[in-house]
C-alpha cells in the first residue's frame, strides 16, 4: 500500500509540473464584454483605453491616450481572470509571435511591452520592468520609473512580418531572443539584463502586455503566446499556404457539461492521436487515432458518462506532443 501511495504522489507531482504551462492561439474571435473581458482560448482583461480585440487569429492592439501620458492599449491575464492562466513570475519561459503594421510613417514609437518584473504597487511607484521591442528601434529593456529604453537592433523585427520573441525570467535575471518566423532562437540571448528593484519572490503573478502605437494607422498584432510551453520548431513560415505550426487549442466551452470541442492544427499529413486522461494519468477516451490531412480540425468529447473533475487531453503528431487541461462540471 505504501508503494502505491508513493507512486500516486509522484504521478500527481509530475502532472502538476507538466501542466503548469498554457498556450494562447487567438483562434477564437472575441471583443471586450461589458466588464472589458476578452474570451479567446483564455480570458484577457482589457484596461479600457485604445482598442483590443481578437480577429483573424490574432490579438490586435491599437493605442489611445492613457493615464501615463502615452498612446497605449493594455491587456492582462492571470488566475484571477482565467483559472488556466497560471503565472510564475520568478521562473518562466515564454514565446510570443508578433507583428507590427502601419500605413503611416514608420516610427520607434510603435512598440510592444511585455511586463517581466512587476511590483504589486507598480501603478503608483512605476516599479515595473518590461521587454520592449520596436520595428525600427530596439529590442531590450524598459524601466517605467526611469522612462528609458536600452537594447539592441535585430533584423528579424520589421513592419508587416511575423517574428518571435522568447523571454526567460530566472529570478531577477531576464533574457530575450528575437528570431524570424519559421526559424529558431540562437544559443545566445539577443539581450539580457537584471531587474534590480523588484525583489525575488514579490513579483506580481500576472502577465501584462502593452501595445504602443505612435500613429493612428499602426497596430500591434500577437498571433500566439506559449507560457511555460515550447512551440514546435517547424521551419515553416506563415507565408506558406498550409498551416505553419502544430497547435493544440484550448477546449471550448471550458468548463463544460457534458460536451466540449477541441481544435488542433497540423502542417502536414500524418498520424495523429488525441486522447483524454484523468488526474491519475489513465486514458479515459481516444478522440482521434488515424491519419489526418494538413489544416485545422475539431474533435468532440462527450463526457456524459464521466464524473465531474479535472481532465487532461494530449495531442501526439509526429514529434510534436502537447497536453492541456479541461474541467468537467455537472
């Protein structure tokens, strides 16, 4: 009995480690509701100025005058907004797929800021560090209390092209990589720095993103976010006429009773397995187990004969594997 309990405990701990991450593909179109909530794969809180909406597979941010004297649009998520959006501020690896567009004059005033070290009182003391990037400027660091950017130029970042940003936070050490869509991050970070003034262990457990648009015609687009998850390196860009990456979407609705839908995308024909597991790691349903064509597909799970609780679904396609969490409430 003792061995069984120990084995079960190890399995549960492993599940907690494996499923700490989440992915936002912005495949579900959405606009802010009356409370400013935007429900795509996960739910985002819009801060209420500028505009923020999900359309055509991307989050679109356009700025307007904000309380800080800039032209911005802010969004935020955490587990108080969406139970699936677990934030680990002192230790995280995240990837974002980004594009800037404008029909006006190119300017380094078009920017995206990813908050990476945030004091809980940052709205009053401005003690927040971001990774900042601009299509004609830098990729590097920004500290609101000093209102200053420092960084380097990178050829992958330009208008009207998708590019990737990889961010690693380890305590107060922050590193960022920039690389072209279809490529992969280099062995060495593009830029690194230390967040001196936000103490380890006191970071705000929330992911906050600000799009800055210096021109009314500019837009900041975010196509994907992988938070403590790793996107597959396919070497296929969005210019190709087929799906560019393997993707496993968040089920919808979630929570659900008793039917939910799960979308997944594969860039090439091949064998695909999609299965559902309980918290003990036992397979309870196989949704897909055959060869599928390239593109986006949807599978349906009818959990009418299953008890309420947390379940996990896993996609296996070629060398790609991803698992996500769903919640059945009856």
